[in-house]
């Protein structure tokens, strides 16, 4: 098993985005929405728009990581070696 750093780990990114999303929606969300409902100032509306953009960004990250969790991380390069080259090298090697 290869040693993978924390910043390149898709499982870490999945759980981090899930935890931050829960905190944003559960802890910050009611305060931001409550401020807009109680005092409809331009500042509160701007904070609501920023909060919605951040939540949508983390939802996008979470869904992208969730859908990609079963995909293979190793992509094979396109072979650009011709069949003739392979046959020539194989025939030149002793059995």
C-alpha cells in the first residue's frame, strides 16, 4: 500500500468537505438567515449571498469527491509504440 499524503487523499477531502458543510449549514446558516429575517440591511443580504456561494461550493466539492470515490486513480498512458517495434524487439531477444 502506498503512503499517500493528507493533501492528496480523496477520502480526506471527502470527509473534510462533509464536516465543513455540516458546520456551515448547522452552525453558521441559522445565524446568517436569522440576521436577514430580523434586520434586512444590505450587509446582512451580502453575508447571505456569500454564505450561499460558500455552501454551494462545498456541496459541489462533496458531490464531486463522492461520485469519484470508486474511480480508478491510475490512468494508463496512451501507447505510442508501434506493433512493428514490439515484434522487432521481441524477435531480437534470445529465448
